[in-house]
C-alpha cells in the first residue's frame, strides 16, 4: 500500500491558490488510480464553501490528481 494525501484550497481566477487547507486525510491505496477513487468518495470534505480545488499528492509530495470544483465550460461556441 502507498500513502497519498488529500488537500483542498481556493484557486483564484488568475490561478493563484489561496486558503490552502490540508485535510489531515491520509489515503492508503495500492495505486494512484485507487487513491483518486477514494478521494472522490470524500464528498463532504470536497464540497465546502471555502474550497473550489482539491488535489492529491503521493508520499513524495508529487501531484497525482487535481480537480477544480467550479470550472466553467470554456469551449468556444460554434
């Protein structure tokens, strides 16, 4: 089993991440894919008024997954 850490924070429109909140949640999983599945099941933690970004890091601190919770569709209309 590998160790992953789930974080959340606020990402401004310019990309700056503020209000970094570390969850204190450690996810133990066999793979990054399994850890992402476990992170997505943390709905109560992910869906808060003070966060619009969630991300998962591995035991080395490398980013393995991120999700911006309020992304809008930026595809140009035809």
